[in-house]
C-alpha cells in the first residue's frame, strides 16, 4: 500500500460530540479545485476481530445490536484493554467465548467504514482452542455462541443471519490467506 498526498486539505476541525466511546468531528475542507466543503466523521480506536477456527468451522457469537434493532451473528470482536492488538485479541476471545488460543495468526488490518470513521480492525485467526467460561462484560449479558461449519457460515451470510460487514470481510480474508 502506498501513501499518497492528501487530495482534500483540512482547513479547520472541531469536535461536535464526544463520549467515552467515540468522538464526532466536523472538518471544513478544500477540494483540489479550491471549492470548500464540510466533512463529518467518527473518531474511534481500532478494534480486533478473531476468527476462532476449529474442525473446518468457526465459533461465532450472537447478540442484540441496538443500532440495527435486532440480533446478529458475528465473529468475536471488540476492544479489550491490552498492550498490543494480539494481546487484545486473546483477551477479547476469552471474554466473549471462554476460548483460549494456543496460536494466533495475523491476517491483516482493514478499514471499518472508511467513509464515516477512521476506525480500523486487526483480524486474527485463533487455533489450538481450549474451552473455558466466557468472561463477558455486563453489556454482553445476552450474548450467545455456537460452532458452525464454514459452509453453514457462508449460508448464514447469504441468509442475512451474519450481516456484520467486518465478519464478512474477515471471512474473505481468511479464505484468501488459508494455509
């Protein structure tokens, strides 16, 4: 990946809203032709997503997602307090599933929603799994988990049961980087 010079110049920036989880910024911009514009976006730290692979399938989680008003299946993901993304992935996996991984393999970094946030995600595959009790946060009290064969996961994507774009993108990355 090459870094290019910004095409859009930031003229000014201000915080419109902030809470402990996110900040909304509004930037006055100038386009290459000199015309002014406005850009609003969400500032959030990167998160981790873990593909817990076992027996030609995956452990996935389901929970109610308030912004979309329904339950949704996905790979475990989030932002546990940690020194680095790999440690964060290990902690998040235990927190949501109770699984401990002997091995984590880094698949890559992706942008979460590059038109509306600066947030990205680090994707890991977890293997050599040992079962344990989940250590879920209070906000995850409705979370469920199950194992699915990779073909069932694909069908869940097609049926809309897995609609989380990060999980779908991580699955594609997993398919492209299979050992």
